[in-house]
C-alpha cells in the first residue's frame, strides 16, 4: 500500500490529451511505458530485505529500508523520461506521475561532502550510473516508489528507482536501486 504524497502533483487540465493518433499520451500506462535497460532478466527484489545505502563522500552514511523510505515525506510529480536513443517521434519517450522521496532530502540527510561532484548509483543487477550533483539544481529528482498511482512494476525498477527529469537514463534513471 502506498502512502499519500505530502506534496501531490498538480491536477491535470481537462484538455491535456490531444487525441491525435501516434502522439504519446500525457500519462502512459506502465504496461505501455517504454523499457530500456541492461537487464536480460528482470530482477525480482524482496522489499522486506531491500535497503538503500548512501555512503562514500558523506558525513553520515545512511541505510534505509523500504518501509522507512515510504514513511518519509513523498512527492508526486508528472515527469517525462526519454531515451538518448529515441529518434524524433520515436517510441522511447513516456510521461507518468511518479511518487517518491526527493533525492536532495536523502542526500541532505547523509550530509554530502562539499568536494563531492558525482552521485554514483548501482542497480541490484550491477548497472551503474554517475550523475553530476550539479544536475540536482532544483529539478524534481526523486527516488521513485510508484508510477501512475501503483507500486513500481518490476520492469520499471521495483522497489525503487531514480527519476531525474532532463537527464538521459544512462546517467540518471537507475532501476532496482
């Protein structure tokens, strides 16, 4: 069960959908949302044993379980993701309303050292990404736990994934975080 967001997404305008064939809808259902990753087999992660660890160049390393993450203030945002491989008009773009914890809240809790300039994230399947900390410039970067009002599907990173708008996935969208 998902908690209500402390900061919900704004309501959508009634005319947000253009109703034009082959135009990506404003909110793409998870089953239709494009999937690009390096996993040959979709990881099946037990949320009861999963944890998020933040260490490295921080003053206060932290480890947070799934229930602890859900207990934090959650934000809900309509965000668009697109793959670097997407051609104009291509299928590798999608919009969803994402629910999660602000990445900056987690990093502030860990107290990132001033000399740090990259966020190195690792997936349970070994994928890694290096995100410039400068990209956390006020945009709604989150550790997402839900997509369109439902827990993340396994194919999209359950139990948690990074979603950083404005950056391609190879530097920002680590699934199965």
